[in-house]
């Protein structure tokens, strides 16, 4: 152990220090630990929210949407799907048709988003129709030929629906009659109730077959868009450009990042603001280190003078107090990291903090402890602490032994 480390640790462990100095040192350690712990928990929560919302969103929506630039839809969509399927990175392609309809049953009525799908392709690609609370995801029509409908769990609860019930769907895209344009209505049987885990879909969406959606909308064999899922979602932008080049003119693409740009930008900004404001706790703790070292310099001025008169260089004296502050910083940082990551892991595993899914889209607060965050948090806390040591260390190195020991 070097001379500087020996003296620095001796000062920290000395039982002869004034009580107020020991208390302030303890407060400095606690302050750094609290700042680091709070920052770890806040960033883990932000990262967890971002990842949970992204995963849940992409489990029920496409990574890339290929849409026509005209409102007429895609007519020869099967040949277009075959043309786009060999694109590198593409996992699956599903046709879909969207329509806003009125669902009515008994005394209940509300507007929903109706999605027409190819059942086999949709079940293979999307998680929504693989999690069935009641009934089944079999889209086969009833014995009397009435088409089937899948509804979300929350929608079923609000409308008092269960598997086997019959409902009426009314499309605003009506039929022209001698009495004018009349809405087009069809009767459907609820085949099953799905639970995607994403509030918006469970509360406002319904699924039918492509043929049923086309008949209800009064269109021919046309789809609104093609939904593409890729192997690696981060490559969506590059694959979207390749798809657009293969599809040719008359089409446009949008990725999951484009569709949810505002949401993920808000989460990123929230993470930055959280880091800045909670980081002020660590800055305040750094001021405690400055107070501790300043008081130590005042208390140990005679010891410093004796050391200098015995040959200790000014750089060594300065280093003693820098190391002393570094030890306080390391203890506080390690304690904060251990407590913060421990809490994040336990809270995420046991789902300690429940949420209202109608507001937050997820039923509990997710925590995702990121190892990269630990590195930069530890570095930032250390830099703040070392900065707080510079002024007291400089003051200690400028002590004049002859002035301190004159009357000894």
C-alpha cells in the first residue's frame, strides 16, 4: 500500500475524529448511494416501460406496412405478396383490410376497428389471436352460415359478450337504395375472446375473415394494405426500402418506428430529463464530500504540517485527500448500485407496483436493469466526487508548515 493510500484510509477510519466529521462523512456516503440508487431505479423503470410497450405493440401490429398511394386499395395482392416474399429479412406477409364499424348487441352499441385477416397467416404472425380467454380462434362460419367475429377481452366485458353470442356490425360504407345511401349491416357470431395484453386492441378491436370484411365494406377482393413482419425489428427501415423498390410505383411504406414516433420520442426525452434531475442528487452528495474534506483539512492541519516537514511533497498531500474522497465515492456508488439493481430485479420479478392498464397499457411497472446504465452512472458519480475533492486537496497542499507549527 502506498503512503498516500495509507494516510487516506487512516484518516477515514480514525476513531479520534470529531463526531460531526464522522456524521458528515456518513451523510456523504448515504447521499451518493441515494442518488445512484434512485437513478438506477428510474432508468430501469423508463427502459422497462419502453421495452414493454414496444414488445406488446409489436406483438399485435406489423413491423412494416405497405400501402397504396391511392384510396382504391390493393387489388392483385396475392401476386404482390409472392413478389415481396423473397425480400431478405422478411419473416411473413399478411393481407389486411381495415374498417370502422358500429358493433351493437342488446342495449349496447359502440364503434370499433374491424380488421379483416387471413386467419392462418394472422394467427401465425400475431400474438393477439393466440391468447384466447374464451371460445376459440376458429373463424369457420356457424352451421347456418353466419360469419364469425373475434373480440378483445375488455370490449367483451364492456358489451357483456361471450363466445357464442350474436352481434350486428354496421358499416358506414352503405348500399345505394331507392331511399338513398343506407348503412350496410351484417350479423356475426362471436367465436372467441382474445387477450392481447394491450389495452387499445383489447378494448376497441375486432377480427373477421377477409371475405367477411370485404362483404361488409361492399368492396371486391381488395385489401387495405400488406402487413410485413421482419426477423430483426431494428432493420425495419432498410427492409422497407427494399420492399418499396420491389413493389414499384404506387406504393408507400411506414415502419413501426414511423407509426409510433411520438410515443418513443417522448419516452427518450423522459429518460434524459430523469437522468438530469435525479443526477442533481449525486451532485449535492458531491458537495458533502467537499465539506468533509474541508473539515478534515482544518482538523488535520498540524498533521499535514508535520508530514510536510518530514519530507512529504505537496503532490502527495493533495493525493491523500483526493483518494479520501474517492473512497467515499466508491463506497456510496457500490452501495447505490447494489440496492438499486436489487430493487429493480425484485420489483420486476414479483410485479410489486401495479398499474391501471386502461391508462398505461400494461398492468404493472416493468423494470429492465441495463448493465450499460451502471457503467455511466458509476463514472458520472466518480467524476462528480473527484471534482469535489480538488479544492480541499489544493488547500491542503498549500499549507505552510512554519505557520502551523510556529507555536508548537
